[in-house]
């Protein structure tokens, strides 16, 4: 009996030592994995200030926010009406134009220029680019079409173009982020 | 080859059996570091350093791959990317310090490993190939460490690159073009930095390959042991697993404590302040020294201050510095004594002790400023270094009268070996 | 044969070394290199215990804020701090609004690749301390890594800032050629004794917001501490991470040793 206890205690020490080595191994893996996530300078990504005063109705510009394109579009009255005419309940990602713009500035549509399907940059913000059959943006990669409120209307993308946080800091400058 | 009493791998699980018949990796591991590898039972703690060296290589490769993820080999931003890694990347400071101190740890371990070989005659037949591959590994390590030190593009990086490539300019006729070819320019810049980065990433994997050959070559005759007496019977050995796994395991713990003590509490101890100053091609630091692990060889380089007949001092220094390592390749044939272990060679043992002290002096002089009396001391120390390997060893091994060897490892450990009585007395 | 060859090679190197040694010894004996003024009068940094010294030491945030005040109001006129971002100052204990306000006090140039123009705007927390244009003699080094880049670290910075004196009479007597040149200032803690930076600190060069009397020594100590932080903002984290890891390793190593003794228990070796 005493012999058996002795054996068990000795086994326990070996098991404990191997377990400690296992814990150490896991401890080593944590920083090795964590180092690949976004670093402090990237996370502190700055806000972007854009002068939008030169954008005429019907035009759009591209700005860069967090290393990605942002579309700033000055909608014409016709485009606003077209967007408001749509029955929300028929949309894949139901949102009104008003929900996607700031009050009093409904003609300023500011969205990420990143297709919600697989991340291509949709066409339609640049001069002379096709805007797709709904007059908003058209993603050439897999054929997603967005309307004049940048809502997904046709094609594989699941969501509307994302609206980033932004605020109009003056009559000419919008701060994104 | 293995000893006839070594256990054979027997797959327990049907899957392992299936695997064994197709790709016998488990068998390979079992025979290399498992129950199938029979090891002399009397190894002392100096024999742990081979395993630790392997661990250091793994640490360097893993942390190095991480560092490379955040580094840019461009002379305009290289310094800044390292700082950014240390300051902003998650655990970046740990990766950087682990990698920098890992290099030092690797060399500490490897120097002990090499001097273990000197003392116990590990280079002697039938292990010459193990030794030769080991020297190749050491040379590759030095090249890798040198190029790695250039990458942060600090003052020491830059001037190190300039001075070390300058060594090649000592070679007659082709020297100058050779240096320019190595650097890809007249002085270290983008071209040099990029190729050093490329090679610094490549060489560790070459080292890994040679390490595998080194271990392969070791496993043909099996490990040496402190008596230097060949393994004779089953009672002389124990299987690697569990015996030496347990011993290496706790040695790793001791190593890890010392290593972490430096990484977390004195991470810049082995470094040089000047390498925190960005590279400046217009101004050389007042006192340039390589990393500590090059100091003995740097001391030998600087010891040659006079032209020797028609050979310029600069070329002599370079020849001697490379010669100081290359001489190790010839060690198995310089030391012809059939006795391996210095424990049974009183005269060699005395000279070994002098060699150790001599190395310490060379370490000190290599790190000191290039002025008297350090230069004179390093000249005397370098004289002994060459005399030891090229003059003393061949003579001592011819005339020395060794002490009686134990009959076997078992006898050395237990005081008696039953098998000894069966042997006819000579 | 091989033995004779190796002895010949050995003699080649040892005789060449002996030749070098003999020449060196002769020169040294006949005409030893004279000591230079730097060798005789250079002083090692004065010992000072900082709160962050030693394995348990941590930064004193109050002191870092004072040191930053000295940097901003005195050093920043000539010395940049390019590896530090304003957002890093949050580690000194400033809140977001304070960091924003500090950043806005600095003018940060931005290069517009499209127009090729450089515009200068008040800094944002994500910006780094801007470069400093210096018109005078010499080139003031960037200070973000100065504590790591000098032997003696923070003690050196502190000693240098408080170490300005007149040249000792003994120095001029022993080395008449070593008079401090015009436009340089004598400081025994500086490697070659004379540096281009005039004494930057005087009593009450700043008014500390926490009411600490701003003596020259206090300012030097505080700014040295701040620069130690700037050189390694992760130091506190490094030490705090180190202790539990060392503790665990000690525990695991003891277990490993017991396991080793246990496995070898019946094997004499």
C-alpha cells in the first residue's frame, strides 16, 4: 500500500512537470499570436478632415480614411427624390436616406467606398464612372449595384455601403472618424 | 547505427502503424530523441548545452520571423520600424528584446558547447564529422549574427557593416572590388541592407539544416561521455526518453530563468548604446566594437599591428582572425591522442585551463579600446591561442602519458563492472 | 609530416605576433602615448537613484509630467522627440483632453504628395513630435532615445545638465592647448569635455504646476526621468510582465528538477 502511494506521488510529480511545460508553451503562444493584431499606432488611426466645398451637386469625391476610400457625394434633388421614393420594406438592408445623412445636410451622402460583398471599391464616385442601374454606385468585381442612397439593390453584397462616423466641423470641412 | 539493446519502435495505435509503414516520422523521432536512442548514463551537465543550443535556434527563428513581420529593410526607415515595433506593436518590445538577447544566449550556450568538446575530446574519431559540421554551424551563426546586427541600422550597425566588409578589402588584388561587390556600393546603404536582410532570413534555415546533419552524424556512433570510454554494454546506457528528456527539461528551466532575467530586467545589457543612434555615414562612434561574442576574434584581428615581411598587417590580421576559427576544422588531426577526455590527460588538461583563461583575456581585450596595454596583452594572448592549437596540441598528444582509463562507463559510475572480469586481462 | 606543417603554421602566426608585440612594446617603453585632457578630466555620471532604477522600479508619473514641462518649455526649442507620439503622453497621466491640448501647442508639418506642398497645422494626438529646425552652431540630437544611446543613461543626462563649470585651473596648467574654444562650453561629463550646448537650465526656468521648487538640479532630474520614459515607454510593462513569468519559471523548474530526480532515482550516474 505504502509502495503504491509512493508510485502515485512520483507519477504526480512527472505529470505536474509536464503540465507546467504545457502552460509555459501556451504562455509563449499568446504574445506570438497577439503581435499580429493591429498595433497602437494603427488603432489610434487619426480622423480625416476633408474640404468638401468644391463638390458640385451630382458630383462625388474620394477621400482616404483609415487607409480606405470614403465617398463624399453631393446629391442632386432628383437623386434625393429617387432615394426617398423607394419602399423601405423591399430593401435587403432597410434604411432611409435620412438615416444615412445628417439633418439639414440630406444632400451630403458620405459612405465608405468599400463594397460590402468582398471589399472592392465600387465605381461611381469618379468623373465619368458608371453608376449602375440604380444611379448610385456599381461594383465591377461581382456586379453589386447601389442606389443614390448607397443602399444595396442588386448583386451579391449583403449590406448598404457603410456610413462612417463624421461631423461637419464648418461650412467647408467635414471630419470623418 | 544503434546499440543492439536499443528498444525498437513499436506503434501502439493502428493509425501509428499505418503511418509507420508509409512515412515513419514517429519512428525517426523515437530513435532520435525517444526511447530508441541509448545514451551513456554518465553525461554531466555540460551535455545539456547541445539541446539548449537547439532551443536557442528555435527561439531565434520564431522571434526573428515575428520581427521580420514589422521590419522594413530600407535605410530611410529601418531604424524607425524597429522603434515602432518596440513602442507600438503588441508585445513588440518583448519580441525585440527576446531576439536581441536570444543571440547572446545562443552564443553563450554555443561557447560552452564548443569548450565542452575541447575538454572531452568530442572531436575525435569516430565523431570527426560531428565536429566539422559543428564548426560549420558556428561560422554560419557568426555570419547570421553579424548581418542581423546590421539590420537596426544604428551607428554600430552601419560601422560594423563597413568594418567587417572592409576585412575583405585586405585580400590582395580582388579585395577592393570584392568589398564593393559585398556591399553593392561604395559604402553600406540600401543595397547592403536589403541583401543582409535577405541572407539573415535565409541563413537560420541553413543552420537548421546543418544542425540536422550534425545530429544525424552524432547518432551514428552515439553520444560521447565524460570518461571518453566507448559504450560497451547495456548497463552503460539509458534510453534518451525518459532519462535525458527529464534532465534536459529541467535544464531548459534554468536556462529560461536566466534568459528571461535579461530579457525583462536588463534587456540592453549585451547591447551597445551607440546602436540607439541612427546610422550616420559622416561620423564614426568614438569606440566601435562588435557584439561581445566576436570579441576574441576581434582582439586577434587587432593584434597584428606590424607588417610581417611582405605581408601587410591588415592582411595578417584578417588571415589570423579567420585562421583562428578555421584551425578548429583541423583539430581532430592536430590532437592525435587516442584518449578523449582531458580528465585522463593531465598535461592536456593544464593547457586546456590555460586556453580557457586565454580566451577570457581575448574576450576582455577585444571589448577594450584599441590602445596600450590592451593591444600588447591581446598579442600575447593571441600568440598562445595559435601556439595552443598548432604547436602544443600536436606535441602534447605525442608525448603525454595518460592516466589509466576505467574499463567501462559502468565501472566509472558504479566502481565495478561485472563484465570486466569476463574480459581477458591484457 | 602533418605535425611539422601545423607547427610551421603555428610558428608563422606566433612569430608575426611576436614581431608586432616587440614593436608595440618598444614604442610603448620609449615613447608612451601621453594622456589626453579627456582621459584625465572626463567624469563618469554622478550616481542618482531614479524611481525607475532596478528590477522593481517604476516611473513616477508626477515627475514625468514635470520633466515633460521642462522638455516642452526648454529643450523643445532645439531638440526633437520624433519617436514619441502625443497620444503616448496619456501614459504620463494626462487625460484625453489634456493630450489634445498639448498636441495643439505644437505645429506639425504635413507633406502633401499631390501638391508637393508642406502645410503646418496644430498637432493631433496621433501625430508625432515634429522636427525642430535649428539655425545655430552644431546639431542638437533627437532626444527620444538619448537615454538609451548614452553610457550611464538617465544619470548621464542629469549629470550633463547640472555639470557645467569653468575649466579647472589644473586642466589649463596641464594641457595649455585644451582651452575651451569660443562658442563651446566646458562640461566634464561630456565625452570630449566641450560641447556646443550652452547651459540650458537655470533655477526657475519653469514654474511647476505641482508647486515643486524648480531648482536646476530638480529640473535636470525631472527631465532626465522624462527622457528615460521617452526612450522606453514600455519599461513599466516589461518589468511588471517579467516578475510573474520568472515566478512561474522558478516553480516549473523546481517541478522539473523533482521530476528529474524522480526518474533517475534508481539510476546511479
